[in-house]
């Protein structure tokens, strides 16, 4: 998916509390969500459709990605 990120408003999760190993997200047009490494703001970003983002957030809330 090719998305223009030049006007994106990036933010960190409130849980990051200024930590150095954070990701930032941006809510984009059409419900698309961008995700990038906060240490490399000019680097690449992942872009998720609304359905992909909802599935990820749901899985995270349900513990799907917790370490064994």
C-alpha cells in the first residue's frame, strides 16, 4: 500500500512514558494506521488497513502476542 505520510501526526502510546524503545502511530485518511520506530522517524513505516489494525489491537488486548 502506497500512502503519503508527509502530513501524518505521529504520537507515542501513553504507556511509553518517554522510553527509548517506542513505536509511534498515526491515524491516516480512510482509517489507515501508520506505525514507525520512534528512534528512526525518517525511516520506513508499516501501514495497516482498518481491519488489519483492529485485528492487531484485539489480539494484543487478548494476550495473543504475550511471551510464553
